[in-house]
């Protein structure tokens, strides 16, 4: 299995596609809106393999605190 944990989603997608591994992406988000989320900067925070499919959970990088 290709290890893509903590990599940017764009990089992880390229690596998995190059290795011929199908994948599914789920996005997580915090319950609070205290911090601005940078949606263009997603990182893999969890990676599991089930039935030959790599399941990725991604989270957006947090920006500055919103007052």
C-alpha cells in the first residue's frame, strides 16, 4: 500500500493514481467556525484500505482565528 498520510490531497491523488490504486475521499470539518478553513489546502489525516480501495479522510488547513 502507498502511504499518503499527512500529504496534501493533490499529491496523494497523484501517487495513488500512478500506483493504480482506486481511492475514495471523505472531507472532515470542525464543528466550530472559530477558525477560517483553507479549502484549497487539504491534507490526508486518515488512510485505510478496504476491499482493494483506499479510503482517505482529509481536513482543510486552518487559517487565522475569526473574531
